[in-house]
């Protein structure tokens, strides 16, 4: 995890949403497993984006 933010929902006092940045792609096995566990415990779960890491001049692998 590289970043964690909490924001009030503005719907209910004391209710928050959490925004998390992680180092890894959602299709990487360890990341996918953790995301499934978090989703199972969440009322709402969204992935805003998942992008391959820049590897400089190396050939990049395409990930869906």
C-alpha cells in the first residue's frame, strides 16, 4: 500500500469511504486475492484503475 485516504460520505455522520493506492496490478495473484477479501467485507467496492508499471525502455506487457 502506498497511500490510504479516508473521506466522510456526507450521508451519515461517522460513515467514511476509503481510497487506497497499492503497488501492483489487479491481475497479480496476491493483489487479486486481497482485493477479493476486501470486496467481500465492503458495502461498496470499486477499482478506479489498474495500470501496468512503466519499465523504461523494456518491452511492456499488455494487461487487460
